[in-house]
């Protein structure tokens, strides 16, 4: 087993295909294929299942990937320590649902980093992809929400992915509308008040289940639905059309102007809980701990949510 084989393994897992990994590594596809076949033969396991759509890690491959990342990271740190005057390569990869506070915490960590050698990755993604990113060690942490409706299903997904969930805060469900929306001046909104207006929600790809939705109460029937995949489009829709979305009530800086956040009245007093997941076999890096600290700082500064203890 060589470091090169482990680097190839990590790249193929991240890019989802041998061809894409080869292109990004400026290596031949045959070299990568041979390296993985030799690694599988040496260890007596199958690392990837192969199909026309690319490759997928097996259970053995996922376990090996976790060890491979640790070995390569340690090797890179050794190299940096003794060849580059002690400047270690820093890395932080975050997968998150479309929350501005998680992006702001990421930006704060980036701005505070004065290292010469680093790699920061932020993925705003679907719920299923967030869980899979953490499972496959593509990301150190994933940010997502749970509630009484989806908690049992998501906990099963967490257990299957060998990840642990930690809560960040609890919040009442809020309605986001543009400042000129007919409901914008309300102190509270009832679900029936929303019936005439389009509902905006984030697309969940092939796992388009109510349980994996980013928005609470997604299981309630609604005649007019618009699905999107990025926060910029959501902001534009909210400020220019009379639609709405449901979320935590935490408005980002870019959404403070032109958007109103109004509590939603529900018979059950439905609440959201936002938290983060980490792989059980991953030891948090100093950058990851700093990111979690930034999350807590932003949350504690927001009066509309109930922060959980650090």
C-alpha cells in the first residue's frame, strides 16, 4: 500500500468517477484504475462498485477512506513540518442546508485564517448529500434541521452513515415573505393564510421525500409550488413575487432588507431544531472546532432562537 494509492482513492471518492479524478490529478485513467485494483487485491476487499454512471464506495471502501484520509493528512503534516518550515496544510470542508448563518460562520473562519497553505470547501447541498458527504469523509461537518416529523427517519440515516448529531438551537417556524407581500405586516400568520400564495422550497434531487425537505411542514398539501437550488434565487423570488418559504426566522445580512420574518401559528406548536453531524470516527481538527465556535457565537447573538449549550 502506498500514499499514492490512498491519494487516488480519496480523489476518486470525491469526484465520483475515475475519469474525473484522473483529469483533476493530471494522471491517466489507466494508472488510477490499476492503483485501485492493486489496492483491492492487497487488502482483499472491494473498494468501489462500478457502473456507467461512475463509482460508489462499498462499506469496506467507506471504512478504508476514513483511514486513508487520516494517513494522508498526517503525511501532509509531516511533510509540511519538515520541508516547509512547519507550515501545515489546513483544510475545512462543510456541507450545509441553505442557511446564511452557517455560511457566515464559514466566512469568519476563512477571514481569521492567516496560514499560507489551506483549503476551504463549502457545499450548500441537499439533505441526503450532506449526510453522504460526512459519511464518506468529503466534509468534516454537516448542518441540517430536524423536527418531530422527520427526526426518526433522519436518525436512522445518521445511524446508517455512522454519524453523530449535536443540536445547535431550537426555533419556532417562521414565514419569510417580501416586505411588500400582502401578509408582510402581520404579527403572526396562520397556515390557511398561505394557501393563495406560491410556496418556495429547496430541491432535494432524487431523494425528494418529505422527510428530507429543508422546510418544516412540507407534508402539508399545497397547490402552487416552486422548487429552487440556491439562496440567491430564493432571495430574488421573495423580494419580487408574492410567494413565501418556511424557515427558522434567522435572517441573513443580505436578507435583512426587503424581507419580513413572521411567526407561523400551528396547532401543535411545531418547532425546528438545527444541528450538525460529524462522523464518529473523525477527530475534530482545530479549524472544525473554530467553525463550531463561530456557529455558537452567531446563534447566541440572535434573540429569535433558543441556543443549545455548547
